[in-house]
C-alpha cells in the first residue's frame, strides 16, 4: 500500500473516533438534561449521571490530547491525562 494512503487511513480513524466521542457526549449530556427535566419533578441528577458525564468528558479529552493534538502541526498535547477517578478517591486509595 502506498505511503500516502496511510495518511488517509489515519484521518479516517481520527474522524471516526471524534464522531464516537461527540455522540457519547451528546448521550451523556442528554441523559443529564432529561434527569433535570422540570416536568418530571421526581427525577434529579444522581451519581451515575455525573459519572457518565465525567467518563464522556474524559474520553473525549483523551481523544483530543492523545490523538488529535499529537498529529496536528503547531499543537502539543496537554500534560497529564485526566484521571478516571476523582482526586479524593485517589488520595484515599494512596493512603491505604
């Protein structure tokens, strides 16, 4: 396979990953919005909703930093990746 085709493959893979992350963000935020819908006064955000939002944000940021930023001229990825757990949970685990 000629070398120029690998660039197209990489762009297609990145585009597909960014589209997946966009859809996941839309789903997570849509779920949170539904939970807060004022027409259903018995529902509210719960821990699972917030965790879903964080997971989606973290995965989207990972895709941007580890994939998009690395292949874009003039852009470098941010430093450390976003943790999968809240910092307080990390501290509790580290203290054990």
